[in-house]
C-alpha cells in the first residue's frame, strides 16, 4: 500500500498518520501497520491457530487412523496429540529451555466441532468386562489356571 503511494514515501521519517488516514479514507490501524511493514489481515496467519498447515495435517492423519479402526476420539486424545506435535516441533526448531506452546483447554472441543469426526458418547462398560480388567481378578484367574495345569 505504501509502495504504491510515492508521495507518502516522500514524507520521510515524520508522518502524521491521523491526517493521512483521514485524507486517504483508510483506518489509522491499517495505515500504522502498513508503515511498520506488517502483513494485512488477509495475508497474516489467522488468530488462535496454534498448528501450522503441516502440523494440522499430521494431527488429521493421526485422527483419521484412530477413526478408521473405529476407536472413539476423545477430547483428551486430541489435546495430547496436538501438544505432542507442538512440543516436538518446538524442540526440533528452537532447541532451548523455554516451555513449548500448548493448546488451550477448549481447543479440542472447537477442533472436533469444526471437523467431521464421529462424536459418540461413551457407554458404560459391562460388569463382566469391568471385572476382567481388575488386576486382582486376573491374578486369581491365572492362579486357577496354574492349579489346573498341575
């Protein structure tokens, strides 16, 4: 924008941005960002997106794999996967001691709302399956099998 206006470039170091913005019918903020060399809203990165395109693709591929085996996609899984991707990228690129960026508490909820992944509610587990996952029950079962084999 400034490059297209040679008379604005000719003003040198002293600019009255309020006056220029009024005469050019441009908001003060746009003109101020243009003088600083910042990108416009259409060319800068959207606000609130922690993952870049490659990281978002990696997360999508991971969730596609989980979805393909008909495993339930939970918010915690999405959050942990995104944080893991961010942490790995942070340590590879920056290799410093500061903490890597993390996604917010509500980020997985918004992510799942904006994607087409199957959102199912968890059903209560059957008592026989719940009992089969109990370590004490498993130990007694193996002891019973060992006594049977003797």
